[in-house]
C-alpha cells in the first residue's frame, strides 16, 4: 500500500466478473489487491450485492493466491520437517 496519498498513482478499478455461470447470485466478489481491482459478478439485486460484499468483507481471508493450501509454498505446521 502507498504510504501517502501522493504515492497513490494506481487507480482503483471495479470490473465485471466473467464467471459464475447461471447462478451468479451465489458467487462472491474477487479482489486483486496487487492490482487495486475488484471483480463483481452480475448479481440480481441490490440486496444480493450488499449481502455478498458484506459476507466477503467479514469472512474471506485469502488474498488472490497468497494463501493457497495447494500451493508449493504451503508449509504444514503440523509436521516435524
């Protein structure tokens, strides 16, 4: 993150999420923190939009692929290696 407002030279963008299929109401938004962008599905109503965004804010912890348990960088803290 930029340290000051004057360091902020990358614009924040909101894009249409190109996925989710027929039932986009069950799809959560996708944040790309390194690119300062947010992909939003084509939800059916304001209420669904509000519910999905609030759910993502409160419950989602992963940032892009930084926390991917299938990643080769994943370290299992339970092992003795």
